[in-house]
């Protein structure tokens, strides 16, 4: 028996039904009218369509009900599809019947200007707006592109747990909870450590899910809950890791350009800048980046005794912040990978460079147009004794990491991986002003509702 949903028609498919009668189900985005004509702009989640209601085709009572329709009222519209280039969406419905499902009253988000605080308070409704709808459609495309890229290149998706007994990046940014009689558990900062175990079983894997960071940051690029894809590859070195990262980002951007032209137009995005995102990207070492900062007199801003001071020249060994990253990226029109960072500013599991023990085989990809860091990764330490020493140096509980050490004890091999933040990529591609626009329901240090 044919499924009921297959008989439904959607605005995005109207080109298939020109001259035919269809029934659309949706909500009133806007309505205008005069005299015997009412024009309803209908949205159904896939697009918008102008629906023309002509009074002589309706009885008096129903036509009066149509005149009373308000923004976000829900209804079913039946009529004949016409191609109409002047209409929003390019199609028009000559309506012969309307069924009003619910008349919305006092919808709070009107066409007038609203402040950011008001809109985020009404995020559950703000998602319906044209701009937010376009961003969410592009987000969906980004996530599909990620899955397609890895699935089509021999990777196996492997889930990592959301509840973990220990930290993967550091203990200062963990959300803690009680776990029955077993003590404390933590919301996962990353699927990486378990991803490494999966890679030792499957060769090439990726994890894809939410991650949680209890960072007290209020920047336009930070969320406390975000989505991250993390591939891990046995036998990959740092160069392989960087090559894969470039391939992935190019694929994502070109896929969005292919399937989201309408949404990018809605957002008034300059697509010429996205069309340029093709390999090869730019690369420089951390030391080369520091040399550039010194040459261009870009200072380090740092708090000392509670006061912010500027330090010049930029000291080798300090991590880059947003001012340094944005200054460096002003010269590039596509992503840059900075590699071989100082050991002291990176995580314990990263492998030291055999040619320079002061740096590790790490890499960060920075996006253009003030996108910031969109990828962070490294070659992992595969030697048991070296990793054990690192765990001790970082004063991490050795017992909690014994299973992780086992990966080096039983068939340890060189391996690499990275993490890509979905929301940061969506922010960059869409040109969104704030990262809170790139996830359906943002979680920040000052917000956990709606």
C-alpha cells in the first residue's frame, strides 16, 4: 500500500506540477489584499509560494475568514499551479479551496526590527524567519556533505560515548555529573580518544555528534554545546592528516554551492569567495607565523596582575588568539593550515616532531573572512612509554587512561586525526554574524532556554 506521505506536495517540487491541481500544507508568512483579491504568501519549510484567492470562487463566509488570516496561521491550500516569475518563489497557486487549521494570534516576531536578546528568547519561533531558515538549510547540507565525504571514501562511522570517566582535552572545561554508584562522569569534550580505539579496529573511522565545553567564553565563535566530526586514521602521518582536512573542507563548500544557491542568495552571500575554496590551501609552520607577527608588529594581549598589557614582539611559545589569527588571515583568500605548534600549548596525546622536540605534529586550519579556527588536529603519540610520561606530566589519572595506553601496547601504529566544528563552518559559509544563528537551539554560558 502506498504510504500516505507520498501524496503530499511541497513547494520545492511545484515545477513538476505546472497546470495541475495540488494541495499544499503550511503557514502564512505574509498576506496582502484589496477588494476581491487576497494574496497569501505560504511557507511549508521547503520554500514560499504566492496563493491567489479570488472572491467570486468562494462563499462569503470563507472569504471573510481568509481576510482574517494572520502571520503564522496554519492552513491547507488547494489550487492550480502556475509559473509566475514575478511571484515570490517563482510560482503561484490559483486557489479554489482553503482549510484553516489554526488562526494564530499575536505572533511575537513581526516584520519590524527586533533586538538580539528578544530574538534569542524566542528562538523556537525565530527559526521560522527567512534568514534563519536559510542558515538551517545550509547547516543540513554541511552535515550531509560531511557524511557523504567520509562514507564515499572508505570511512566507517563509529559512535563515541557522550558520558566519559575522564577528560580528553583538560579538566577545566568539563561538565560534571554523578554516575550512579561509580562516582563522577563528564559530558564528552571530544570523541577523539574513543575514535582512536575504533580506528585501531576499523582502520579509518569518523565520529559525528555533539561535544560539550564548559568554557566561560562570550565570543561570537563559542558555544557550550556544539557538533563536531572527528576522523581518525591508522597509519596516517601529519601530512596525510592535513591533506584529508583540505579535501573535506573543499568538498563541503563546493557541495553547498551546488545545492544551496537559493539560500546563499537569500543571505546575500558573496559566493565568488566560496567558489575560490579549492585545494591547495595555504600552509605555514607556527614558527613562520610568529615571524610574520613579529615582522608586522602584531602584539600579544595578555592579562598580567589583572591588567591587560600588550607584549611585542610576539613571544615564541604563546598560543594564538583571535587578534593574531585574524591578522594572519588578512593576506589569504582561502584557508590556511598552521602546523607544528609548541608542545606546551597543545594536548598531551600529540606526537613531538622527531626533528624538533619543542614542537608537536599538530595543525589548525583557519578560515578566511574572520572564520577563525575551523579544524584542529594532530598526529597522535603512538609510543607507550612516551604517552605514559605525558600523562604523568599533565597529572592525569593513569588508571583512567589505562585503556587508552592499551592502544599503544597492543599493535600501536602511527595514526592521526582532527576535529571540525560544524557551527564554525556554517558561520563562515553563511556569513552569519554570531555562532548562535548556526545551531537550532544554542547553548551559551548565559542561556539554556528555550
